[in-house]
C-alpha cells in the first residue's frame, strides 16, 4: 500500500475522485451524462497537446511553440480550403494541417539538433516567428465562414441522449475518438518501440544514451516532428470545436498543458512519465477548470488555480528527490 501511495498516478486518481465528490455535493448536476460528455470534449484539445508535451519533457526538453504551430496549421489549412472552394471531407483538412505541423516541428528539430540550442529558447523563438509570419504575411482576420466539411464535422454528434427528460440533448463529439486513437499511438511508441526507449534514455542522460548506441539526433528530429504533427491535429480539432479559425486563439494554453503533464507524474527533468499519468493529469485539470465555473467561481481564478497546480506538480517530485538523496547520504554515512 505504501508503494501504491508513492505512485503519482495513484495520488492524481484519488485527487480527481475526491474533487469530483466535493463538486458533486455542491452541484449535483456534475454527476450527469452531459457533464461527462462535456468534460471529454473540453479535455480533447488539451489532451492532444499534452501527449506531445509529455514526449518532449520525457526526453529532457520543453516545447513552447506547439500552440503557435496548431493555430498556424489550422489557419493556413482553412484559408487554403476556402481558396480552393473545397467542400469535401474534413479528413483532407486534417492531413494538410498535420503535414504543416510536422514541417514546422522539423524547424524546431533542426535548430535543436544542428545548433544545440536549448529547447526552451529554440521553441520560444519559433513560437514568435510563426505567430509573426502568420499575422504579417498571411492574415489576421477571424474566419467564421469555415469550409463545409469542417462545419459538418463540427456539428457531428454521437450517442445523442435526452437531458433530464426535457427538450435538451447531450452528445459526444467524434473528436474524442481522434484523441483516444492518438493515445494508443503514443502509448505504443513509448512502450513498444526502440524510439520510445530512446526517448526515455535521452531524458535520463544524453551521454549515456549515445554510449548505449541510440541515435540521439534522429530521436530528437522524430520528437519535434511528431509534436508538430500532434499540434496540427490538435489545432484542426480546436477549430472544429470553435467553428472558426482565430489567429489569436490558444494563447496561454501552454500552461494548462504543461500543468496537466507534470501533474500526471512526468518528471520536468526528463526520463520519466507515462501516458496513463498524463491522461489523469488532463482529466484533473479539465475537471478543475470546468468545475470552477459550475460552482460559481469567477473564470479569472482559473489562472491562479493552474499556477498553484504547476507549482505543486513540480514541487512534490522535487521534494521526493531531495528526500531520497538525503536518505541515500545517510545510508552511505552509516555504512562507512
């Protein structure tokens, strides 16, 4: 039992259950199918971004450009589809957005792997570069007249159910399926491939990973290209949910995503993290953000709560590491 309580995933799961019970007692509507569907929908975009962020942090890096890549991919894809008067399936739009995101991710990979730039500096620079390029050379206008395929996908509904016996309906959006499909892909990469092992090894120690025979440069290129790929998909999903392409959207989402990943047990120093933990972190952050509104707390306090979560999420592992080192020193002193 003690070992179980030391697992971050178990603690986050207990916290999520406890928070849900408290919110449910304050507002019983929390325990409704509508809330479940809304929570899944609300957590989809953050969850997609979190999968990429988790991979980067496990590798010992940090990516601050994924929201800029997401919006750029969404905005350029939407502009292209409107210019081509495309009215077909949203699948093509997802493919184009993912391709754009991958190309932008490769820019990060090139800067980091070729010039050995710190990941935070490189991605912060590309974030500003991408945003500036989009606003200056492409456009800065909201696009509310979205392509037909995107509009149909935005209106898609699964498991339509009556709410409380009245005329209101609730449903699950198919974007949730995209998220869970990506969860399986990321889990498989991390747990069943050599690239996944290399990602963990890279986060543990780059020098040790190189001595072991891992192609650290190739792994770095894969990481940031894949994060760009996920950002493109996340951006398109966000646009479908919002039913618009807003070049100024997603600002500040980085902190929500990083908080969810760190809270889920991914070590900010690299080398450790799980998909399950990240899912639990996303769920907890989503419930907290949604519940603040549900129980009548002003939305302005969301930033405060997320900031506290981020501090706690990074502080607890740091405290555990410090305690473990002190105990190790004591044991070594006793042996000598």
